[in-house]
C-alpha cells in the first residue's frame, strides 16, 4: 500500500435532505489529502439533488436515479470506486475529524486486515451524542455469533471486497453484517481501540427504528446461511448453538426497540437455552423488556433519558 493510498467514500442517499449536507461536509472536511467521494442518490423527491449539486465540484461524481434497494445503490458506488481503501457512509451518518487518516494508519499497521473498524458514537436527529457503541478485537468467530460492528466505523480493503463480492441484494437490514462475514472469511478484520471515527444517527426514519421488527427475520436467515455455507465450515458446526443464540439476542434487541416486549422475552429465553454465555451484557435490557411486558408506562422515554444522562456523566469525567 502506498504512503497516501486513494480512499474512496460512497454515500447512498434517498430523501435524507435533512441530514445529507452535514454528511457530505463531514467527508469533504477530512484532513486526508487523497479522497474520491461518490454520492449515489436513489431518485430523491425532496431537495437532496439540490444539495448534491451544491457540492458537485468537490465530488468525484454523483448520480440520482431509481435503484432496487439501498444495497443496489451502494453497489453502484463500489463499481465506481477506484481507491485502495473504501468507506461507506450513509446519508444520515457522520465522519469525525481525522477518521480517514486514522483508517489509513490502521491499514498501514495491519496490512493483512480485510477491514479496519473503530467504536461508533450514537447521535440523535439534532447531532447530540447519547451513547458510545464499544466493540472489541473481534474476529470471524465473533462476527459469526452476531457481534455487530457499527457500519460507519468500517473501512474496507478494496482487494478483499472485490474478492468477497459486493452487497447481497437479498438483504435489506443486515446487508453490512453479511458483507463483513464474507470478507472476514478471507482475511481477519482489525479493531482499532480508543478511536471513534464516526457517528451513527438514530432517528425515527432510520431503518433500525422504523423497521426494528424486521431485523430478526434477517438475523435468522443469516444464521441459516452461516450454518450451510461451506466457507464457514467446520467453524459453524462448533459454533452452531452460539450462532443461533446470537440471532435470538439480536432479534430480541430490535423487538425491544419496536416495543414488542413479550416476543422479545421469548427470544431471550431461546437465547438462554441455546447458549447461556451469550446473555453477557444483556441483563439490563432483559429487565427493561420484562418491565415493558408488565405494562410499565412511559418506559421507553425514561430509559432514553437515563441513557443520555449516564452517557453525559461519563463524558464529563
């Protein structure tokens, strides 16, 4: 890899004018000197195209046309990308200053990595941070058991992406998870501790909120695929119970987000039967689901307020 490799950033967008300009600016204001930036719009009907045109002279290129899905739009960007390193930043997320420089340095230190990733901060629709999603030095077995990495904090080695293939159009919610697994089966990823390269915006129109109840179905599809695809054997056989327990844990997480507390508790129970160790770190959320199932009023807002205050106290220390 050259000392200043070209980094391609792709932003897929559809009717996200409220956030799109901030996303674009977070890329264009990076301190790294060798970036090509593609914005792939899915035929927005709001004023997204006007925003894109405003920044067009600073972009490698852009399109606005109807696509089949988010995955299809991102794949269009992958085809256009020529950089050695590729980042994918959705149109409601942000890069923090120094993100791309940090990712390039991580690849320099770990030339064998398929992709590198940092922790990711959660922000609300106003850009206010309320949580830090902390990860770990996760490798293929961790990803197979549904240790989920925040997509905006990931930068990929293009050569491995090309070998693995682009996003599977059959996935709408866990499309990134499935791609990371295919890439990790070729070469292990590398976590960069102590870094926060990106922010994921959580708002009412975000898929993980608006379609929270649909994530579980894809998690179970993904678990079945992992257990059947020869690329993951014999590891999938050894991890069989943990794979399915992880799918149930993820399903329960999103059912809680959707306020479906009783189904969430049933999925947590299945998780515990399959692999009790998978419950690590979930007991507070299980308790939250139990209170919700008992009909506690205003629980969601109380929990959100508590989480925000707890995070702010940690940041102030």
